[in-house]
């Protein structure tokens, strides 16, 4: 892994994308193979990402170790069936609807295709089977376990052809990067997935995040099985996973991308986007449609409105910018007593971090971010995906552009000042909140239509027909 002393490039200020562009235009990374598979498509996200990404990966590994025994056999009985569709998901997508925790990305899809299996990774822990609507589900931890065992037993002496290219890159940038372990993980993904699909022969696989499943994607595609990526977060021409500067075998990338809206098609017009624009199909968001058709009411909101002029939902992120955001919000709270910030952490790991918080910053764990946004006047974050979604709930964004991250991720997509403003200082924030000409919720939703398309249920059915899966 990249050591803590290296953020993007030692002594440099390049972004991850700039770093990867430099490598891919100067080194023949496409020639590096193991067992006949190009390994760079799998390695690039790890070597190109900043230290906080690696800390997140490390955190996920320790979480999986802690939850191994409670997760590895979750839904194990579901493995002993044959399925037409394999779907990869994670627990953070679940939201409570009518007493059940519904996966907002894939559960509706699972009701309209025949014989699907959900392979779910527990990013905290799996929900009790009685509390979810998903009928056929198995833990991804089981597959991680098999892949780990396979790598240790059978890949000890794995040969990497042209490995000197990787050695040269590490030496040039002084990187402490354990690429051998990652290559073994990639090959294990591929082999174990090939073995699994021998007994299923599914029609298609749906994956929420392509770049952490490249070995699995290759296994499906080399067997002629369609792979569809379901958008899980921001996609832009600044995101290194979605911009490729070398030509690789297409088997490492999805056949189609189901997106929130039309804006990703415009991004795909850039020369280096990872798939063509005609492979992108906008479908919208199941949960945004649900919130808009089922308005929520919370009594505490009325109480807050008696004391404060502005209610702001802040969506947190497990990211190094979080502490800077807290400092920023504290500064705003000191300067203006009319604003109440309701901070919704990404998960309960926020409790492990100690911050001094103004009395006008409340931390909420009870109401999810989407519901909270819908009852507030504004939404604030650095670059959480909620920035894409808030205007489709009728609520404008004021994004805190810490270290340029908000504009880096969103300037190309969220470029309508009627729905999104970017600020760099507490004074700018207060000025923005006082002068923002807030429009009716329906108007703001309409202005965000290109970012998130409404009518998800209709769109997803049409998308499946378009790619001959329904």
C-alpha cells in the first residue's frame, strides 16, 4: 500500500487523476499480466488514490475481520440454487421503508427480474433476514474467505510478466506499494467467480462499484455474460476510476452503466471515459422518488423552526476533510446565531472521533440523511453523493469547497447556481445563505432533472428491455 507519507505523489500537488494520467502515458502498464490477464486495471485505483482511500480500505479489512464469524455464513443456504442474475451490493444502501430495510439501489430491480441472487458486503453488519425484503441473499464475506484461501494456497509463486514496469513506477515515485498482494487478490477474484458461475450460468451480473470488482467482471465477461454497473456515487471527468489513458481489454469494464441522470452521458463524451456514451442508460433513483412521494414529518423540526431562521442538513463523510468541515461549521455558528446545522454522520464510526461542537451543531443518528435533507432549508457537504440528490428532493446545496474538493468533484455536474452554490469561507457561507433566492421545491427538482431522472420504476424496466434482459 502507499505509505502515509505519500498523499498523491511525494512532494507533488497532483491529483490522483493527474498522477494516473502521468503513469499511463509514460509507462507500458498494459503489458503487465498474470495468468494472461492485464493487472493494471485492478491496480490503478489503489496506486492512484490518496492516503485516505487506503485508510478506508484498511478500515474495511479490519471491519470484515471483526464481523467474519457473524457474516461468513449469512444466507449460506441461498448458495444452493441456480440464479439468472447475480447482483453485488453493500449494506450502506439500505434504508428503512415500511418497517423493512430496503436496498435503495437493487431491491426493486430484484423484484422485476427472474431468480436473482444478492451478494452483499456488510459495511457495518448484515441486517437480520426478517428485517429485509431481499429473499435470496448471501454474504460477500464468504467469497472473500474463499478468495483469500485460494490466494494463500495456490498463488504463492504467481508469476507477473513485465513486473519490472511496476517496480520502475514504484522506484520512480518512491512508493511503498505492495502490488503483489493486490495482483493475487485480483486473480483470486477471477478464479473463484469463474468457478461460481460454472454452476449458475447467469444471464447478467449487476455491480454497484466496478473498480473493486474487476476480477469478477472479467470472469463474467469472458464467459459471455453481460455486466451492468449501477451508479453508486459521483461520476466525473475528475474521478480516476472513470478515466482511462491506455487501451485495455474491454472484459475489465462493464457493458452498461445505469446512471442517476443524463449528465453522465455528457461526461462520457470526453476522450478518456471508461465506456462509450451509448452504453450509458439513465434510470434515476428509487429512493429519491420514494421520499418525494412519501413526505416525512418530524415534530422536532417545528421546534427548531421556532428558534432558528435556517435549518441546514450536513451530510458527513468518512474522509480527511471531515475535521476541516467541523471547524468551518463551528466558525459559521459563531458568526451567525440564526443557523442550525443538523449533522448526519455517514455511519456510527463518527462517535469514535472527538470534536468540539457548537451548540448550534446537532449530531443526528436517528433520521437518515435523505429524510433530514427533505425537511431542511439547505444541504451542506464537501463532496458527499447527497450533493447530487438534495436538489432532487427540492433542497438547494451550499457546498463547502475545502481544499477545492467540492469543485473538483461537482463543478462540471452541479453548475446551476439556482440549485448549488460553492463557498470557500464562513463569511461567504453566511452571505450565500442570506442571499440565496430559494425557489419552490418543485422548481428545484425540475432544475435537477438532468442530474437525477424521475420515474425510476418506469426507467429501470425500459433499461432492461433496451439491453434485452426483460
